[in-house]
C-alpha cells in the first residue's frame, strides 16, 4: 500500500469517528498526523487503555520541551494497512469517548 492510501485512510477514519471538536493536520507528505482533542483531554491518561486494545499513539507532551500539550497526539500511518488504520482509529475514538474526552 502506498503512503498516500494509508494517509487517506487515516484522514477518512478520523473524519468518520472523531467529533468536530477535534482537529488534525492534513499532511502532503511524511508519515504522521497531529491530532488535537478538546481542552482538558489527557492523552497520557488514555495511552494504557489504548495499548490494552493493541492501538498505540504518541502523546503530545513527548514532543514538547515543557511537556504541555496533553490534548495532542501523533498518529503514524506508515506501518499499518488502510484496513488496520481504519479499525485502529475506531478503537481509539472509543477509548477517548470512554475517557470522557468527547
């Protein structure tokens, strides 16, 4: 699968499973998408629950010198198939909803 097809699968799944209170980058290249959740969401807090369901992401504070940005996360689409990406985004949305992020 091409990176473009994988990126498009992730963007499509985000649009389907994440509410309009979230936003994300629309990359022209690369392998990652930045996602912003509503204020108050803590991506560190939900990571273990996502991992328990075989979905991994990078919490936003990992990439910030002062470790803020708890409502951000980075998703990588280069490794998985479009079908796996779609399923993973659906699982992630369910985890975030259970955590009360949206």
